[in-house]
C-alpha cells in the first residue's frame, strides 16, 4: 500500500517532526528554545522538504518489506 494513501501529508509531517525532535537537541538562542524540526522547517524549508521526502521514502520501503 502506498504510504501516502495510508497517512495524510499532515500526519507524515507530524511523524517526521517527532522523529527529528527525538533524535536532536533543542537549539537555544538566549533564553529561547526551539525544536530541531522547527529550526529546519523555518531556516531551510528546502532541506526540510527534501529530508521529509527521504523519510517518507524510508517509510514506504519499510511498508513494502512487510
């Protein structure tokens, strides 16, 4: 089954953000703190989209192996 049929774009993005936030440290600027997903999404949206697409491809490959 196509992973994009199983999950909505919002769900895939949320899953990706959770993975990024679980594997990375928060970024601190003064007294402010930002999650890794927030930093990547806002500072380099192209890199964010590429990484998200790679994550979705990984999920699809895992789905296909099952």
